[in-house]
C-alpha cells in the first residue's frame, strides 16, 4: 500500500476488524467494512468531480457519518480535508472556503441555502442522491501515494483575534498526535467513545475520534449535546470513553438523575478547552470517575500536555506533563530558557505552518519551536501550569497581572458559576482588573461579598477594582472564553 497517511486507515481497519461497529449514529450502525466501502466510493465520486492530490475538500455539517467518510475519502485521494465550523457566521464560512481555495463542498441538508450561495465550484449534498451515486459507483481500491509529509487537513483556528488562520496539519502530524494520545490516554480496542463535541474542532477529531479508529473502537456520533441524552446513551450503549469541555461535564453533573445513573461502563473522561474546576473533579470522583485533562492548540494537532486523573487534585490547575513524543520549553522575553515564561512546543505533531501566510508562520516559530502565546511555569516535578495568555496580561501601575490567577480563586466562591477577568482603563494606574461573573444557579451574592473573598489571598493590586454580573459569558465551541468579545461588552470605564 503506497498510501501511508490517515486515508489508508479504513482499509487497514477493514482488513483487521471488518465486522466490528465503527460508527453509531442515531439508529444506524456502520461497520469498519462499510465505512471503508462508502469512503472509497466517495473518493471515486470526488475524483470524478475533478479532485486531485493537494486539492481542498471542505465539509459543512454536524457530527455525522458523512463527515468521516469525506475525511477518509479525501485522505485516499491525497486531497486536503477542510472541516468547517457550523457555528461561524456566513461571512466567516466564506472566508474559510475562499482562503483554503476549496474546490468541493460536501454539506448536510441544513446548509443547502448557504452552499448554493457560497461560490464553491462543486457541491456534494449529503442525502439520497449521494447515496444513489455511491451505490452505482465502484469500491475498487485507490492507492494514491501519500506520505507523512503531505498535508492532510487545514483546520481553521477560532479567529478570536481577527480572521481565522488555517493551520496546516500533515498526515504525520495527525498520526503522531494519535500515538501520543494512545500512549498517554490508554485507548482500548473495545472502547465505545461518545462524541457530542463537534468533530470540526481539533480535540474532538484528533484527540478522540482518530485514536478510537486507530484502535478499532466504536464512535457514537451525536449531532448536538444533551446532558440527559448523554446519560441515556452511556447506560444503553455501555459507553467507555467520553470527551467534552468542562461546561458539558458540569451540565451532566447537574442532571437530577446523575447520582443514580449507571456509569459503571465509563473508563476514561477526556476534557479540554479549559481546566476542570476542583469542585467538578470531586463531584465525578464521588461517582468513581476521574478526568484526563488535556492542554493543547490547533497548531499542535492539538496535544501538548496531559494531566492524569491521579494528579488532578494533587496538581490543581496544572496542564500536566508534555505528551510522550512532544517537548516544551519556557522562555523569557529575550528567548532564553526560564522557569516562568512563554510556552514553546516542538514535536512531530506540530503543524508545518499557516495556510498561505508565510509571515505569520515565520512569526509563530522560534528556532523550530512553536510559540504558543501562553505564559506558564513548571514545578519541581516538571508539571506545567498555565498562568495566562500573554496578550491577556494586565499591566497595572507597572505590575503584571495574569487574569487566570484571579479567575481560579473566584471559582472557589460558591456563588460563582462562571467568570472572566479583563483589564479596564484607569486614570491612576493605566489599567486595573475587572471581574465579570455569572452567578451559579439558585445562588445569590453581591459584588462586595465575592471580591471580599479575595482579600488576603491576592496582592491588593491584583484584586479587581470592580465586578459586574451577566447571564452568560461568550465561549468558543472548544469552551474557551472569548476575551476580545468580553472586553468589547464589559471593558468600559463605567
């Protein structure tokens, strides 16, 4: 087989475990043999539409078997898969399509109106017509040469600080990231993995979906997240692995029947996007469950560090240790190694660059190390703790203030359900911190009460000079706070 990329995985899985369930979606179950057959037929269909190695094939839709079929079909052809975020506005989607130069858009029915107006040359609607075309096509093997150095995916970053950039991930990046995940995450061949988080996000696709496929497990694809339905699926399908962001696990724990639900099949809870609050860790520990907490970024495919369940409370707020095949450095502003500084990452899972952005690519690397933009420190055991984003740092009267440090303490107040700390202009100090808080359900507290809880625990200059309440904080699909949007709404001096 000349295809050494991820596109060959369905063929390799089909020859080892052809009758094992690969995907469960609603009432439909697809075996590995069927997944390979449909992916191959789709690859022939795309080639008939003119797709050749290096061409970009975009997909727009929720979690669905057609997402995986398109991903593996593109990989068989040596084409480049471009997963689109369904939560983006239409101008943002058009930017991703135009910027990537996608020649084909595969889309589910709900996105037909957008597809017809987006200007992409060829459209492939998911539905009965496509099924008929695939049934009439050929399942003959396509053995296009693909190497680890060839581009597999262009994944667009969240674009919270401007237009989204396309991270270019090679087949080697995805394969090494999967190996990191298998070594540190201990996936098993018999796993039943529940995926309610959207596959267009790197953690769902690359940290959860692909390792499951590599081991021959079963993917349970949910088009949207429902905490009540999650408990139903865990019980009925005997789910062993779940991935989500902290907010999803919080909603599951808030379900009235969480304490009595049969969770005995669950073996591994993967969580990313933000640190898991200690109170939530303890809630799941009472049910005999622990979290594997991941830290990473799209540009690293995304795994950088992992904190195992054993150290979740012993190392509160830590991002864990670097993945097995990944390395990190902390550097000061001069670029010299330091115990506290910007985190740099290097490894075979790190992207080759940003799509068609040579200057941004050059700026993102320092002597071959990717600059994360995150400020971190390490302890005596080598565990990494993220202090904050460099760009989110508040400078007040010449003192550096890292919002994450304040946010971590605010979360300990029982009335705080969600929070963010931003800098606001101040005539005396130039900038001072402001807390934006969402109260926990059914709990009341005043701004004065919450801020008073920080007295004696933080330097006075770090304690927010004001606190405002809101009903909800904007977050990305990966669960990260959208700080620019929060600053726009709550960053006035009043």
